[in-house]
């Protein structure tokens, strides 16, 4: 498949587990992928591995909690590549804790990275997509934004807000042919998940047993869904929150 020939895609958190898989998948189907992450070295490594495969990747570091960085990222892409067709708002952090265990920094950082970044980046990208006459935005929410897991109130509330943000943006900009959707993953085997497993004293096998399909998900499986939502194959999908949980969400 070459669904993204001549398209430019920005992926945030693209040095991480799901983000690097999304970047590689979009690039493998022809997109020029802007690999963006706060971790510049890791973003460069992901872009280099995309280029080593003969695909097109460009690393642009940004701390998406900063409005200036978000606007700078978009301006850099416009200057260097001339267009933006796809925005994948993937970067996120997971500050664990029930309300009494959370610091103010945990709370505000969660909102800054998981939600405010979408405000900054979508405001910067939408005028470009509207001028082009089309665009696809895919946001990463979470199963926990829809069905909260205990002890993660900041994370869960930001992801619930991402789901609502997605529906609102879709409703407001569908008339301009901008499609906005969100993926809501269950447990996916990434560095974020491994950090959580270490903290809780559980094992991956413990998590596998909780999923009706018998295992947690792989980043490539989320990447396949993100690629579908970003592609013209999903031309009538707009405002959807798509769960990808191995049936855990309904268990
Ligand atoms: N892994 C899971 O089980 C799971 C489940 C549901 C949703 N998600 C969501 O998927 C997304 C990706 O998660 P992951 O599991 O791949 O995590 P990850 O920790 O492997 O990757 C996250 C990436 O985001 C980057 N990042 C963090 N703060 C940033 C900032 N301020 N600016 C720019 N980049 C920043 C990190 O450097 C990292 O490369 C997140 O939004 C997460 O909430 C993950």
C-alpha cells in the first residue's frame, strides 16, 4: 500500500513505543514523516532508521507542553516541506496516583503534555489544512479515558478530555474536510507500560491474563489503526473514538 504518497505527516512522541511505530508505518506507505519528540537524540535515531529503510523521515525536536515549541515545530515543517496533511497527536505522559497522592506538578504537567499540546498544535496546523482543503488529525486517547483505571486520575481525566476534544474538533471542522479521530488503546507493550509495570510490581504476563484475547497489544497494531484513520480509506470517519483493547474494554 502507498496510501500516503506526497503527504507530509507530523507525529509527536515519535521516539516512543507507539509513536515510533506510527512514524515507521506512515513512512513505509510513502509519507514524509516529521519525527517529533522532546528527546532530540532519540527522535534523530528514529528518523535515521526510517531513512535507512529508504523512506522519508525528518527529526524536529519540540517540547509540546510549550506553545512556542508547538508553533515553532509547525513553522519549521512548513518552511522545509511546504505542507502538512496529517497530524498524529501521540505524545503523552502517565503520572500515577489517586488524588491525594498527586502533586500539583503531576496534575498540571499531565494536562500540559496530554491536552494543552493538542490545543497548540491543532491551532497551528488547522489553517494550513483548511487552505489545502483537506487534513487528517489522529489523537491518542486511551481506554482509561473512557473506563477509568484506579489510581491514575490525572492521566484518565486528560484522556477523557482528549476524547471530548476530538469530538468537538471533528464537529467544528468537518465542514472544511478536516477529519479528526482518536484511538483509545488498552495496554500496549511500550516503554511507558514497562515503567508502570516496574512501579506496580506486576509482570507483563499478569497484564496478558487480564486481556480476553490473551495478550497485551503491540505498538505496530496501534500504528496500523492510526494509519487507517489517517488515510483516505477512512474518508467517512470523523469524530470517532476507536477502541483497540483486545476486548479488555468490554471485559
Ligand atoms: N502504552 C500503553 O499501554 C498506552 C495505552 C493507552 C494510551 N497510550 C498513549 O499512547 C501514547 C504513546 O505512549 P507510549 O506507550 O508509546 O509511551 P512512550 O513513553 O513509549 O512514548 C511517549 C513519547 O512521548 C515523548 N514525550 C513525553 N513528553 C513529551 C513532551 N513534553 N514533548 C514531546 N514529546 C514528549 C517521550 O519522550 C516519548 O518518546 C501516549 O499518549 C499514551 O498515553 C499508551
